[in-house]
């Protein structure tokens, strides 16, 4: 029974006792357990991506009124495996003049950054990689390593389009780190600690109800950080032909692809942990296996929302993307932080429901105010476009010798 | 507490190791037939024209500076957020003034046109 209720702890304890029983000193036992745990988690995340690729292609197909892959296996479930086999056997075409070390390091860094996010997420009340006390700050830092992978790819490819794509991509990713970091402060404020275990554990009422505007900004910034539609001009085929990974082929390109999909799921996982309550739910403390299930359901909802947005909303231009971040999201994030800090201190202590209602009202008012300001800004700054195809009558005379029997037309 | 960070180091090392192993495996399985035309730089199907390291547009630098300012501000705000529950209203008002001063910097950049993508 205890195995079913809490498989991770059961296996951990069993392995621990097994290794200690063999007479290995304590420190080495811990080291070996860490290596096994980390290896399983990282490997499991990569294998899980295969199912994610299939899910996204099927869902995208259905949203676009087509079926998606259905030839290979029932409902096309072996399609990603076929893709993996194909990508493993493609030739690595290294461009002339590419910086060999950086060129090969870039996809590894991009993948390592996404995998590194999985280390701090609490998957249930007892199953987590590590509970460092600066989890939220670590998330921001590791996300930035992914950007490093992108700019290295752009720079080391010795290709001006890759470089241009890399510049734009990093400008976008760097800009969207700012509202993400600022809105990450709000759950930290509520929980009183940066560790993700504490943030997930402090959510008797999910933080999305206490800070909806912050959750929305975090969600949008997460999609933009990932480089998915509508912010996907980093890889837009029609814009700058695949952007920073033009010169990559074979599994190096496959690494970027896998990192993209895994990052989408990890963003949904983070959102579910930080704002939706993570593994919390009825009975999740006694039966940690239920924690897995709750987290998975919450993540699935957020992930499906992300996929729907990807296949529904048109792409934004780079100047729209930057303007959206610096002129709307960052000021709104700062304002939300200030308003939440103020209202939370002013609200009378001990009154749980009253505090939540006050926070909700403050958030709604803030959002409406921001909306009003945006409308005013748009009205004042709308550039009047000259419609080039306006009808402009041009004086025309038809010479009488050409059309003798028709009356002269002068307009 | 040290063993938590040790786990992180091990995890990061493994997460760099696994893609490297995968790429190495694929390098063993894939053909290697380099040819000058195949390895030449891609430029929409024509020959590469001009140097491949183009000029760095100054606008990116401005975005990087703005990011730096706000990131450092966020780092300063993290201890405030962690200690928030034990603070008085006075400290919150102080932080509000701090953020407003930095927000004035953003407004200055906005008015001076530093946020336009041109």
C-alpha cells in the first residue's frame, strides 16, 4: 500500500537501505542516489518530449481542421519515433568558417537549460529534485542560459541571416525576462520564501485567485520566452528562413526542436506550480501519488491553452513584440507588484477571505485602468495611413481622331 | 543544505552530458560526405555576398541596458519579497518609492524614443 501511495519515497528508501546494506559509506550512498535520481529525471523528461511532439501535432492538426499524423501506428503514435530515427541518421553539415566549439556547444546548452528547470520543480509533496531556497531566482537564471545557446548558434554559424535571427531572438527573450522576473516576485511575497516547494505548499488558495494580473503576465511572458506563436518570429519560415538555426542539421537541429517542445511543457508546469497550486489538492499530502495526478491535470490544462493559442493567433512583428513588452507588460508588472504589496499590507490581518477579495478587486481595477490607458495611447498615437490605392481622378481626354463617332470624354 | 546544491550540480552536469551523448551517437550513425557546395553558407539559394558578420544595430544595445537596469532592480526586490510578511507598511512605502524612481527611468527612456524599433 505504501508503494502505491508514495512510490518515489518507497523506492528511495529501498535503494538507500540496499546501498547502505552493501557497506558503502553514507556520503557515497547519497552521491550515487543523486546520480540515479538526476539521470532518471533528465532522461524521463527527454523521453516524455516524444509524447509531447505527437500530442502537439495531433492537436494542431485538429485545430486546423485536418487530422495530423495518422499513418504510423494507431493514431500516428509512432510518428515521433520515426522522426527521431530519421533525425539520428542525417548528416551533420558544418558550414565553412563556423566556430567549431561554439557551433557544437550551442544546442547542448539550449537543451541543458530546459532540462535544468526540472531539477527544482516539486512533482509531489515528497518527489522533487532539490529544494534549494532560491528556486525562483534559479528559474530566471537557467532560462537565461537557453538564450546563451541561441546567440551562440547565431554567431558561430558564420551566416548573416543566422546572426540577424540570433540578435532578434535574444532581444525578444531578454526583454521578456523582465516582466517574468517581476511577476515572479508576487508569489514569493505571498509565500515568504523563494523555494518552489514553499511556494507550492503555501497555496491554500491558489495564487491565481490572489494575483490574476500577475498570473496573466507570467503566462504571456512564458509563451514569449519560449519562442512560440504568437511570438515565434525567431523561427518563422517566411521571415528569415528558420532564424538562428539555419546552419544546423541532423540531431543538432533536433535538439533545438526537442528543447522547444520541452520548454513549452516546462513553462506550463512552472505556471501550474507557482500559480495554480502545484501538487496540492484533496488528499495530496497523505497520498503523494495523487499529487502527481493533480499536477499533471493542471499542467495539461495550461499546456493545452498554450497549444490552442499557438495555432489560433497570428504572428506579431518584432517591433510590436518589443513595444508590447516595454510599453505595456513591464509597467503593468511593476504596477501590479506595487498594488499587491500595498493592498496586502493594508488588508486586515487574519481575515483570509476579505484579503483575497480586496486583492481581486485591486487587480481588476488595475487591469481596467491599464486597458483605458492603452486605448487612450492608441487613439493619440494612431498613425494615419495614407491609402495608396485611393481613387484619384486623373484628367483624361480622348482625341477625336481615335473615336470619331463617340462623344469627347473629358473627366 | 550543501547536498541540495550538490544535487543541482550533478543534475546540470547530467543534463549537459545527455544531449552531448545523443549528438555523439548520431555522429556515429550518420554519413559524412562533406562537399564544398554542401558546406557553403546558406543565403536563400545564391552565393554568399559580402562579409558574414554584419553590423550590430545600436537598438539592441539599448534593450540590453534596459534589461540590465530592470534585472538589477528585480534582484534588489527579491530580499524584500522574501521578508515581506515580517515588514511594516513603512517598508512597503519605501519600496514603492524605489520602484517609482526606476519607473521614472523607464518613462524617460520611453519619451526619448529609446524604445522604438528603428
